[in-house]
């Protein structure tokens, strides 16, 4: 049993070292730091989303998606909530959908 514990610890140490090396080479990027590369500032993306949905933004995030880097803006318009995605390079609306149940990144059932 002791031998297997040592092998497990060695494997974990090697995996951790590989992860640190990968992150140091830029393979893992923090979303908050990536926003410095965005061509469109968050304030402009929020304004675009508010105008598109005719409401006020309640939340905005900068995230990497299938479409590339986008701003995900939640806009409240009257009694409705819209999720508006704005292209971080062009400043154009990629998609907009009504959010019937508030879904956030915590993946909870309902807020």
C-alpha cells in the first residue's frame, strides 16, 4: 500500500508541474486579463446591448465563447430580461434572447 501511495503522490506532482508549466507559457489565460486585448471597451458593449434590448444592463461579463471573445450582457427591459452577446472586436450584437429564468454562471436551478 505504501508503494502505491508514493506512486500516486509522484504522479500528482508530475501532473501539477505540467499544469504550472502550461500556464506559465500562456496556455491558460485569466478572462479578466484578456479584456486588455479587446478592441471594444466594456462600456461600449453595455451601451450597445442596452440600446438593442431597450433597457438597462444589470450584469456584464467578458468571456471566451464559440464565437471568440464576447461580452455577455444581461439587460432588463420592463418585466423582461434579455441575454445580449456583443462581439468584442466589432461591437455588434451577435445574439439576443429573452431569459425566462435567470441563469447565471453558478448553474443553480433558479434565482
